C-alpha cells in the first residue's frame, strides 16, 4: 500500500487529510469531480501518447534491423 503513495513523499495520513480538506474548501464538492475527470483525461492522453511514441520507436528499430 505504501508504494501507491510514494509520489507523496513522506507525508503522513494527517497531512494528506489536511490537504484534502483544504482542496475541498477551495473548490467545493461540485467542482472536485470535474477536476478529477479532467485529470483522468490528461493522464489517459499522456499514456496514449507514450504508447504511440514507444510503438514508433520500435517500428523504426525493426526497420533499421531489417535493412542491415
């Protein structure tokens, strides 16, 4: 479970709860799902672009190997 929170550094449960509470106060309950949805779309687009770049690199490497 700790590995899922590695990106948060050495933050404890209390600090995470305080941050979440502040976010809730700043954006309100209605805005948070919209923000999460936008973040999810951004992550999905990033992953898709990463896969596309990896695919292109592999195809180029294969074509270079075939030409030798």
